C-alpha cells in the first residue's frame, strides 16, 4: 500500500474559518480544547487537539485549554495533569490560556437565575426515573413535568436553596423550559443543574450544585469569546440547545458550533468508559500501558509527537464517520523512526556460535554507522570475539529451498564483521540445538569479500561476552478483530498475545545507559523504545512497531 505524504491541511472547517475572516465576521480566531478530566486522553483526542491548536496557530489566533471540570464525582487531579502533559508533549502550547469551567461557576449560576426570571427554566423535583419516563421516545413526544408550571418566585426560591445545599443529591434539578414534544430529545427540557454534595478539587465545598456539560459548554465558549467551537459529530444533535442558550442568555459573544467526524481506529476501542474498565479490571497495566490507545500509552510505547501529528493530518477532517485502519498510524511511526532512530544489534532468542579459527581471548572493534542513510547520526563501536550470539530462528539444520540464512555448510555475512560458515551443530540429550560451531574468513573484515563473494543473507549478532542483558516487551494489538465490539462484548476479543516478555535478550554494549524514551531500530527486528521501568542495572525495551506490517500479511 502506497501512502501519500501529508500535505498542508485543507478541509471544510478551515474553509469556514477563512470565509469568516474574509467577510469580517471573525476578527481573530479563538478555539478551545475542552477535555473533561475523568480519564487519560486517547488518539481520538489527539485529532481534536491538532485541529483546535492547529487552526489557531495557522491563523495567528488563540486556543484555550479549558477543563470541563463540572462533575467532581468522576474527576481527578491525576487526569488533569496527564492532559496538560499530553497536550504539551504533542507540541502545542496554551500559553496564558489555561482555563476551567469552574472559573465561571458564579456567572453560570447567575445565568441560571436569569433563565428562571425569563420563564425559561424551572426546578423539577421529579426523581430520575420519573423524568426518564416523562421524556418520551424517538417516536413519541415527552410529557410535561407536574413541576413545569411552578411560578418564577417558587423556582428562584428552590434554586437558591439548591445553591445553599438544603437538598440531598437527586432531590431537585434545574431544567430549561423548551419543548417536551420536540423531535430532538435534547430539547425536551434538558437538565441544566444537578445537586452533587461532592468536594471539587478547585472550588472545595463552595458549590453543592454543578452545571451540566450542555449548559456549561456553550456559555463558557461565550465567556471566552470562542469564534469556532469545534466538536465531534455526536454533538450535532446538541447544537440546537447550544444555540438556544446562546440566544436566550445575555452572553458577551455569539460563538458558533461546528461538528466533524471523530477518529475511530480499527483494532481498538475509543470509549473512555471502556478504557477505564480495561484499567480498573486489570486487563492492562494502567492508562499508560503501551497497548492502550491513550496518548500516554503511545508515548511510552515509543511513538513520537511528529508521527501522531502526521497521522492526524493524513486522516484529515471530514463530516462523515469512518474507521481508520490501524496500519496508518503504524505507518506514520515507522516513517518517522526510520528517519531518526539509530540502528543497533540485539538478539531476542540467542543461539551461541563458536568461531573455531578465531583467536581465543581476542576482541576486535568495528566502527559501524548508526544510520546507513544519515551520516550525521555518526558511528558506534561494536565488539567482535570468538563466541557470538545470533537469533535462533536464523539457523535451520535442514532448511527448505528458500531459506537463505545459516545452515550446516552454508556461508553468511555478519553485519559489519565477517563471513562465517557453519561447520558443526551441538545438541543436548533431548536433541535441542544448544550451540553452533563455525569458521570465519579473515579476508572479509568489515563484511566485504575481496573476491566478490556475496552471501544471500546478512545476520545481526552480538559478541557473547560483551552483550548487555535486557528485558524486551513485545507489544502487539490489544484486540484480535478490526471491530472489537462487533461480538457484543469487546472483552471477548482481547488478544492473548498482545504482550510477550523476553527476559533473556542480549544487546550490543553501545546501548548501555540509554535513558527512557530513547528509540532505536534493532536491526531486522523492529523499532524499540527504552521503557520507564528501566534501571541503571537493567534496561527494559518496548517494541514500538515491527519493521513491516505483519498484520496485513496475516490478513491476506
């Protein structure tokens, strides 16, 4: 599959922005990214981040990072900090524009009273089950609450008593008075405020009532002077309520909401609730597990900010929902790491090879390029000695016709070193191969032959006595199917092979001391990243991605 390089973004959102600027409807573009701090951000949020911050940057505008912290029962400081970390890591800055919906609680409450005084909101004392029954269905209109006809004075009194904390959770709500027969269920007297006797991390116990997202979001946009409020398509049916509030409240500005298709990725789930379940039920090892589609998980796995930004550009901004092949994000990280990752040699399943005619006790050091296509990355020194380790799968005692790697009597090239020929195979009592013996050709130092011989295979290797022990975690896709939810229970589709841990891997000594987030290409094996679990005494690597799309080959 040929994938075009990402071009400068061009989409219907940017066309709207340019038209608004040209017509003078917008003087300065102001967007916002409004996450709720109730979990870690995932790759779908990355698309929204790139769009909102990207548009602000392109048109010399401003993008606010505004936390929708209106539900303290689900929000945690940990999530707030992780969101700030993720946005900054992706390469975007909010500058002085770090904001919170809780900054506006007093103004939002005042506007609640304003709606009551205008006869456009009322306090409903019905239970949640009663309100659900009165709401109606997609084909049947709802019915008015018996409390809908309360007087303005009674509603103000009840709302102020809600504010004073006189009622328990669930006893009262403030609802907009719109139309219980509306074909759009979101307009059937939606709840604007509910009671939550829960301490807030920023406002403490000052507020026993909290605004709903559909109320706080448009009014916060208006307070901040947002010009283009960009939401995913699931909020399209909420836009009439957004517009109703902007029109019926004395707001200082008139923002507009525009919807675009959310990012759906194959072989994963994007519901924050389901991702939380994966974490809390122990199916993964935390929000930053490298198998998770969270930005923290992708970062820990070894993805780069530029690879994610390029992926989002390739996906583009559309109006129609679709599912993006996970191979596209894997292509983006391969493309980036192929350009920047230094090459090293490592062996995951070591097989000893003793070179009988090499002098015992001798060690040679070879200067080897860190990147064959980029001399600016320099060189490293790789040791060679009498006993080396190769990948076990690179030897077969009785090879098939198209197997060109090491076999009895066959010559192969060792990367940057010598040609060797296998002369003997040593097995244990159970018949397992435990060691090979070989000879080397001293005339082929550096991996070239003066007589023009060209072995059909070049193997990676490490010198046994100089190799570093390390742990390598081989990560694969978390789910087996393109659509994990197709069967009804996405947990049934978990891939049992999504993590395999190799404890006895061996690496060349040049990687000693590599710091977390250092990225390498293990020659012939894939791209790997130093994990945060690493210690000075033991390196731990995560496989970021294979060199080729093995899943596509399997599917075919």
